[in-house]
């Protein structure tokens, strides 16, 4: 039988299984993205109290089961980020951050940077006295793309590699900003790319009061992610509806 391991983990989501169980998606530094079955999670409210909620930081004691599914032996709550629940925008944003990591995190490979990014993002959201401005979310997207090996091209042309000059376009196929003659997509100002590149290099805690940069659509990074994954980001729709983050 496989060894029991204790992993620091963040909960990325869950689905009910059978009458009593729950399959939980986790991101860990050591094992990347894994799924683990929590037996009895729905029949006993005490056994995993607070540990399986979206975004919870836990110590997960798990054992590898058959195939790719792990089995929970126990879980201990490290941080439940209770203040995020004070604002609908923050709840939606934390769900979005978890979904982005669920979509970009690789299974069964170390992901210390993505794990650290989401850990910090949730702690910053929990500490905010009001929902952060859009700069926080755009900075998170730029960092997540980079850590997933999909660093967006923001300060030059992704097609020909020359300097960004005049009106540019956002080419998801090209991996970022291109000259109009080198790619196709919505128009943007080179200054937008410069600003987002600065967000990519700025700690998230310093972006909470930063507005979206002018000169381009504020959802372009998420368009790149969606194109790469070939699936929509479901929690993005609520953020767009809320309009502020
Ligand atoms: Zn070009």
C-alpha cells in the first residue's frame, strides 16, 4: 500500500461523489494539482469541518489510491480566509483565482510558484478592507500565465520580435501583443502592454488599489488563458457582471 503523505494544500473545488463522499481538487507545492476523495465528507459534518471549502488552506494527510485519485486520511484547517466572505466581489474574485489555478496547474508535478501565488492572493484578499481594484486581478493573471509557462508577450511584437510601435493588436494565437501586420485581434496601445508587464513584476499586495490600465480591454489576459485551455473560465462571467474587479 502506498505511503501516507502530509501536504500543504489549497482547495480548488469539489464534486459530490456517491451518497456520502466528495472528490476535492487541490493545488500543492510538491505534487501540483491532485484530486482526493474525502470519504464521509457529506454524511459527517465534523470530520472535515471547514477544510473542503473553496480556497481553504489545509494540511492534507493523503494516500495515493488507484489511478490518479488520492484518498484523504485526515485534514486540518490552516486558514479559512473568513473576511473574503464580507464582499461579493471578493468571493467572486477568490473563486476566479482558484479556477485559474485549477486550469493552469499541471497534475502531479511540483507547482511551488502557482501554489505560492494563490496562497498569497487569498491572504491579500482576506486582509483587504474593501474589494481590490482590477489591477490585482490582472497582476494575478499575468503571474499565473508566467508560472504556467505561458508568459504573455507585452513589451514587443510576439510575431516578429521587433519593438512595439503604433497601434498594436492582441493575438491569442501569437501569445500576446503583435503589430497589426503580424497578427489579428482587438486593437491596443503599446502603453497598455508596458503597464501590464509592470503589474506582472509587482507583488499582489501592492496592486489592490491599482485600476486597470488604459489603452486595452482589461480581459485580454483571460482571453489568452481561455484560448490555451480551450474552455471558458466559468467564474469570469460573475466578475464581468460585477464590473469592478
Ligand atoms: Zn511584428
